[in-house]
C-alpha cells in the first residue's frame, strides 16, 4: 500500500508540545486505498519526511503569519497562527515536492499554503456576514455551499455536478495568486475555492474539507485522484 504524508500542527500546553491532526484526514486517506502517515513539523527534516512517501496532503489548520506573505506583521483580532515550525516545514516540503514531482493536495490552510509559499498572498480576513464560509461558533457545523467550477480543469473532471455541496470552515482565503497559478473553482461571493498550475498537474489546492464528507461522490473522486497520482509517481520511480 502506498504511503501518503499528512502534515500536522504543534500545540503548546502545560504538558509540553503535542502533535495536532484530526482523525478525519486519516480515515479519508485510508478509504482511498492509501496508508496515511502523520508528519511532525520538524524543520530541517523535510528530505527524510518525504522518503518513502508517494504523495503529500497539506492539512487544514490555523492562519499563516502575515509577515510570510508580505502583510502587516501586527496581529489582528480573530487571528490564530499555526506554529511557526509548521509553516516553515510545510513551505520547504512544498518546494521539495514541486522539484521532485511528488503529488500534493492542499486542503483549506493547505491551499493557502501553496499560494503563500510560492509568492502569492492571502485575504487576511474574509468578510462573511452570511456565514457561507465559516462556522458561527467554534465546534459548530461547517457551512455547506455549491461551487462554480471552470470547465476543462482538474476540478471540473472530479466534480459530480452543480448540485454538489462542499463543507467550508475558514476566515482567510487565497488573494493575489502566485505566478502561473489560476483559480479553477469559486464559492459564494466569488471566493477562490481551488487553484491549479498547468506545469504542476499533480498539485491541487482546495479550500473546502473533503475529509468531513468522506462518502460524498466528490470526496471519493478526490481520493481516487490522489491515489492515481501516488501510483503514477511510484511507477515513475519516485
């Protein structure tokens, strides 16, 4: 069975630093016929972390520090940053994956990570008065919404139909795109929901959470795509 790495965050507490990663990612990747492997954010270990992996999932999580995409570094109310080790680790992992051709799926924060790590920036606080993109309260239900998908794109090839809904939970979003990337799906209020690059067909960033709806046809299609990319990468000698 092919191994897929899933990035995780660190949480500092009285008992020390703990690895944080939702079980839902493991279950969804496993349902796609792949073996999930949690990747602790240890900057400097990126080459070792990728050894033996056939694909990478950049998981969701807290915000990227604004200084890393050229924004005012002063914190604002409502921002909760990922551990700096996680961001440094994920940026370097992504750069290595692009160089080596390792398949990458960026989910929610992972989509934003792809854009920020490659020179784009983020919408620091997404105005969402109707709560189409984030929860009304921590731990509450994720909003569901439809997508507008660009025809002829990777996302379009996986999208079951216009009545399909996805689960979102984010207060930031992709802003100015990194060079060569394009938005291939939008949600309500024209918020970017997927990004692709023609020179990197094994890399996809999505703003929604397929792991929260593992039995939906769309989530199954995404899992199948990830498995196919992992198989192709393995067959190519990766």
